[in-house]
């Protein structure tokens, strides 16, 4: 799945966080609106993880997780169980 360049600046490289948002949109997993949570609170968006329905989408999702882990736990991360 290929991401589109950022519209604000064609010269700037997108961050992995921006690429992740583009990925969610491309997978039709990110929805905006009013969503009632189990707690009764209203959320302005929803992420439907059921839309990660192919091996390539799951692989891409894993790559985003790996980038986040590298950023937040650069020296002290052993693994996910």
C-alpha cells in the first residue's frame, strides 16, 4: 500500500505518524463522527481494526508498530507477547 505525498509541502518527507493516518484512511479503517463508547462517552472518531483484512495490511500495521516502539523505547524493549 503506497501513501500519497503530504499536500502542504511536496518537498517534506511524511513522518511515520502521518503515514499511519494515511494508511488508516486508505484501509477505510478511520471514521469520523459520533461514536458511543462502552463507558457512554462520545468519541469523535473510530478505528475499525477489522479493515486490516489482508496479510499486506497486517504487515504494514506491524511496521508502524515497530517504528513507534523504536521511537519510544529505543534501548529497553525486548518483545511483544
